[in-house]
C-alpha cells in the first residue's frame, strides 16, 4: 500500500508557496529548497533545481534521499538522483 503525505513549502524568495506530495514514507527533508517562477528575478537562481509543473523548481537534498532509500527501501544509493526521485513518484 502506497502512503501519500503532503507538505507545503515557501519558495526561496518567500513570495509563494507550493504543496508537494510524498509517497512511500519519503521524508519532507528530501526537499531542500523550492523556487517559484519569480525567484530568479528576485535574485535566487534555481540552477540546481529540478523542474516541476507550474514553472517551479525543486532542489533535493540527495544525502537525505540516499540515506532514506538505502535504509528503508533497500535501493542502491548510487541510483538516487533528482530524476530517479521524480520518475519513481516519490515526490510530485
């Protein structure tokens, strides 16, 4: 059974919020920062972020993601990157 939790995040420029869903018990700490469509014009470039719908970008804390997936899901940490997290539906 897949469990889903939702968490609200404030963007880096602090002007907007986004709600993201997390599945399979992935902790909210996997998301380091989020960037709204206005963050770059406010001096916060989302260069390391992964694009999500609505012109937002998410920066993942891969250390947390790798530790969680290795310990709880028995997934090789070398496989875990932003694309893996999104493609597997861990964060959406």
